[in-house]
């Protein structure tokens, strides 16, 4: 599974676990709801600043968010990307 797709699935799962709508999450992360949608569907790649904002809005650390993406990728196809493009 692509990094973007895995990131989006993890982001959506965590958002739903927190009981947040895309609109609520976007407001907490200080981004647009369209950007949340694009991230969740793997259409956009977040900058490191956005990763920190997303994690903060979810009440977790950025490292925890990235770790969950790595775990998701490993559980889907047993590969971890060598680099982020």
C-alpha cells in the first residue's frame, strides 16, 4: 500500500475514534476540510508542519502518528518505504 494511502487510512481511523467530523478535525488542526478529505483519500502529502498539527488535533504525538502509519503499512504488505517523496 502506498504511503499516502496508509497515512490517509490511519488519519481517518484516528479521527473517527475521537468522534470528530472532518469539519471539526479541520478546525482543530487549522486546515481546510477539503485538505482533510484529500489527506484521508491519499490525494495529498502533508508537510512535516501539517503532520504535527494533525497529531496535536488528535491528542497524540507526531511520532506516534508516523508509527501508526508504519505499522499500517507493515500489516498491509510487510514493507516500509525507504524514502518519502
